[in-house]
C-alpha cells in the first residue's frame, strides 16, 4: 500500500472519503529547509495524523499556518482515500491516466525524432 500513497496530491478527485476532526491529531512544529529565521523561529509547519489508519502528513508549503492546515487536510484526505479504496480510488485512477499520457507523449516524441533522422538521411542521399 506504500506505493499507492505516493499517488496522492491530485486536485481533480471528487469522490474522496470524508475526514472527521475527531479522527485527526494536529501539531504545529518548526519547519525545516531553506528560509533562515522565517522557518527556524516560527511553528507554521503542520503535522496531521489520521488516528484510525496511522497516516501522517507534514505540510510546510507556505508561511501561513491556515493555508498549511488546509493543504495538509487535502493531502491527508487523498492518502486516506487511497489507503482504504486502493486501486478503486479516483486518486489512483488519475495517477495511472496521467502516467499513460506521459508514456504516449514520450512515444510520439521518439517517433518524430526517428522520422526527422530518416528525412535527414534521405536529404543526404539526394545531395550525393
């Protein structure tokens, strides 16, 4: 189930499981990474734990605690949905669809490159 949780953080998912505040444990801690005093002295990093599943999300994307709380809840909701629904989750299906599109795009780019190579070879032959 661990690779499934990596698929979380897709915004278009609509049929997600609802989280109740009673199931959540929230902490505010100091963030890490670049930013100097802005991160070292403020507790604006949100750590959110879903008690029934044990899933923990840490969010320190903005300086605002409120925005981080909102983002953390969105991420946690998607991860919990993946945890319980698995491959039936909309988040998982979106991830698979985007991977498929990416592979198709790579394949087309490779085909175009081959066509260009062939065209250049034909031009070289015509010049000789």
